[in-house]
């Protein structure tokens, strides 16, 4: 593993609350504005979800989170 100590990084946890459960994702803060997150777990119909997500930050308080959940079927 190679670490770049010149850029401060911290862990981030996203909790997405949806009508039929929640999804959690983790990743790093800091540059660049496009971040790849690991979808680590969920509750309700999302309890078996473990995939990935992409977060694109537009400004300090806005952005777009896209969940990539191939094979996920809300019906089971």
C-alpha cells in the first residue's frame, strides 16, 4: 500500500434512509470530488446488499450519490 501523507484523508460513512430500509456505505473524504464508496450493508429489503457507490461532490454541501447494485431485486 502506498499512502500520500500530503493529502489529509478521513473515513466517511453514508447512511441512506429509504422507505423499505437503509443502506450504509463507507469511503474516504478529501480530493478528488468523485469518490468511490463500498456499500457495506443494509436493513429491511437491503439487508444483503454489498456492492459499491459513486459520490460526486458539487460543492461543500451538495453532490450526487449513485448506488451500483447489479443483481439486486427488491422482490427477493
